[in-house]
């Protein structure tokens, strides 16, 4: 009998898992289906750039056999990082050496196009909940009322996972920090001053309890993130769909910062509101046969460059664990969980402390953090 495996979610975690398992298909007899709520691959804008670290995301791509393709698409120069004071003074201007390939950047959209390859991704299959413990497996319930039974359900469905409640009653909490995101296109031709400010990689400016970060993506596209400590309902008197009202509100929030820095907020034509949530550090669950979690579904943490990396490595490791022990799915999953939890806990601790230093009362902490993690 072939084991039926459902992967809920086609983000970095789910796709890496399915892709690595596909690579080992000659050694196992599983039927793997990726169930994705989005109606199509390009149904939503894919988001910004990701730096994939040696030993994490890049190791996962290696396990998927995709390192060469990744190297063609990735931007090692995108590792460059400049830190400014709120008056525009350059405090740090770090550029990678020409041979530095430690944390190259790739657009999330490029990664999303690279990973699926031959996989069976079913679009428009939103899951509402899963019920383990049935005699013939785990029952997956879909938004359209249908249901299907699998031997293993891998919840890779992100922060607001619908699979997680089968294992844990924990839900994400607000970190106290909100991001508001906007974008710039053709930055080199249309906003050459900002293009120089941002350089090849990122620029970050930190003030008291707030920061402005801009990251270059490929093709002259830039994502700008305003980050600030605020209660969840900070926008009660603001229409978030009113672009000019949001811009004015942000400009008030960053009042007094140097004009070239504030220019990052002047040109975007839409703003996306992203309050940052996290699961408790060291989130685990009593093992339940037939269901597990990967990535943000398992350990949502502040976005400090680890989430997608961990999600991909976990996907690759779960696939390898199953491929190594194809007859005993449950033992393979149990072994994987024992390996995932302590590492995710360490990163959750680091990123939580990191967010408090980056967006906190003392901006020199942000600089100190940069000096701590960035090779000089
Ligand atoms: C602004 C920002 C910048 C970031 N930058 C970085 C970075 O530089 N490096 C890094 O490593 N990480 C970064 N992260 C974190 C990273 O984005 C996440 O950790 C990563 O995307 C998690 O991957 P995932 O596959 O677990 O979940 P997701 O990427 O959230 O994918 C989940 C998938 O599941 C689907 N889905 C959801 N619900 C259902 C359902 N009910 N049924 C079916 N499908 C469903 C979704 O549509 C989606 O396709 C950043 C995050 C943010 C917000």
C-alpha cells in the first residue's frame, strides 16, 4: 500500500518538503499531494526578498537538488547593509566581498517558481480543519465542504495554521510591533536618490521604538518597511485603505527624521498593514500520530531573517527522515519533531530578543546587534 501524504500549504516549508521527498521517490512508496488555499500560483503578490543562509535555507535547496538553479537567480550583492542615523548620517556601510556567498538574497517569487517543479500542487484547496484518530487515517476538511483521508498530514500552512489546532491549543500573540509595507518600482530610473541611499542591498534607520528599512529586490523593485511599537488598535481613527491618510500618519510617526530618509515613504502607491505576531518561544506539542507541523505553523517568530530558512530546512529534514524510514511513517515524524523543536526554540529566542533590540527604546542596541551578527 502507498502511504497517502497531504502537505497543507505551498509556502517555503511545504514545497521544500514535497520537493525533497520527490527526489527520494525511488526509495519510498508515498503519494504526496500539496493542498494550497490560493486559487493559483500567482494569485497574490509573492512578497519581498529572502536571504537564504548557508546551513539553513541553502542546505535545504542543496537537499532538493536546486542549488545550481538558485545560484543563477540569487543576488550575493544583496547582502550589503547600510545603517543610518535618523539625521541621515551613515553609521555602517557593510558590503560583501565579491566571493562572499554566505547569505545571498532571492526574490520570494523566484523561490516560489523554483520549488514546485514536478510536484502535484492542488490550487484552491483551502483546509478548514483536520481530525486525527479515524480508523483509516487523518481526515482533512476543505472549505468547499469536501473531505479526504490521509495517512500523514503535514501542516505547512503558516502563521494562522488550520492544522495546528489538531496538535496544540496555542495561538499567535501580538509582539507589540507593527510593520507597514510599501513598494517602489524602477528605483534606479525613477528614484535615483533613493537608489543610491539603498545601495545593492538594504538600508535601515533606527530611532526610538521605530525603524525604517528598505530592501532591494531584483529588477529595481524595493520594499520599504516602517516598523514601530504600537497597540494593535493604533489605526482606529485611520482608514487603512486610504493611501494618503496612511502616508500622512507614518510621516507624523517619523517626524523629525532627515528628509532623504523620509523620502522612502513619499512614493509608494499602496500600504500593507502587517502587525507582527509570534507563537510562544519553544512551542511544542504532544506527538499525535498522522499529523505534524513545519515552519511558521510550528514556530512563528519575528521576521529577522530566519523563518523561511528554518521552514525550508525542516521541510527537507522531514522528507529525509521519511525517506530513510519509509515503512514507519510515525517513527520518522517523531524523530523529526525531536530534532526540530530545540533548534526552532533557539531561533525563536534569538529573534524575539532581536526584535526588542531593533525596535526598542534605545536605538544604539540596534547598531550593537548589527555589529554582533555582521562579519566585519
Ligand atoms: C516582512 C517579512 C520579511 C521576512 N523576511 C525573511 C527573510 O529575509 N528570511 C527568512 O528566512 N524569513 C523571512 N520572513 C519570514 C518568512 O516569510 C516565513 O517564516 C516563511 O514564509 C514561513 O514559511 P511557511 O512555508 O512556514 O509559511 P508561509 O510562507 O506562510 O506559507 C504558508 C502557505 O500555506 C497556505 N495556506 C494558509 N492557510 C491555508 C489553508 N487553510 N489551507 C491551505 N493552504 C493554506 C498559504 O496560502 C501559503 O501558501 C519574513 C517575513 C515577513 C513578514
